[in-house]
């Protein structure tokens, strides 16, 4: 049994349209998953007294972010008190109270970890510090609008 040329053409067109739809669907999903990413800016870190560090966190991205933990010197140090949600364009002020004063001149890295596990940080130099130990433990951590 032979197929007519018109029927063969119709089958080829249907297969081509189906493949085009599958490829465009895949490309759309790939592009939307790549372009939707979490982005935070941690900035303005400074010591307000010998044991307190203040900094700001801003969400310039397009995704909602949730702060879940604080890092000091690259190690998780404390969980956020309450849920800190940053919608696109939101900004919060955070404050870290250390259990003891850091040594003067030491460079301190402070940052946040989001609920998705991404880490954003900044660095500052301890100018207010009077301590001698480089081990920095956190007494409290909080953020407010």
C-alpha cells in the first residue's frame, strides 16, 4: 500500500510543528530557570561599638529571599530571629552583637545565608575592638526594616 504525496506532506508538517513546539517549550523553560536567580547585596558594615557590628542587606533581584543564618569569618554563627523576608527592592538593617570584643585591626567577614543556601557577605576592619582573641562568637543577631 502506497501513501499519497499529499498525506506524506501532511504527516511531515505535523511532525515538524510538533517538534517546533517541543523545542520552544524546552527553550522557554531553560531561559526562565536561568534568568530567575537570587541576588542580595550586603554592604555598609561598620562597628558601632567594641562588640556590635551593623550592616545592611538589600534585594536588587527579582526573587523573594529569606535570610536564615548569619556567618562570621565564613562559619555559620547564628540563626535569624524571626523570619526575615526580602521582597524585590526591600532593604533591612542587621546588627550582630559579639560575645567579646575583637582584636583591633582584624578583618571580619560577616554575611548572611538564605533559605536556598546561597551566601552573601561583606568585610570590615575592627577599629573599635579591644580584645585579644581572634575567635569571634555571636551573642545575638537581628534584622529590622
